[in-house]
C-alpha cells in the first residue's frame, strides 16, 4: 500500500518537536469535517439556494 502524500511530506521535513503535533491536530480536524463543509469553506463566495 502506498503512503499518502501528507505522510510523505511529514517524512521529508526535518524533525522538529512542534511540527508533528500541529500536523496531527490539523489532520484530525480535517477528518471531522464533512466534504460539504470543506467545499463551503473553499467556495465561501458561492450562494447556496434551497433546491
């Protein structure tokens, strides 16, 4: 199984005490969001009309 790009980036970066902790928090926050919530954040200027 191939590692994900995020995991590869973490391995390539120099080891620092603060970086891995912050990345873990960000990745867990990203998992908690639904795809719809992520889309709304990226495209905040789009008006959503009830269908």
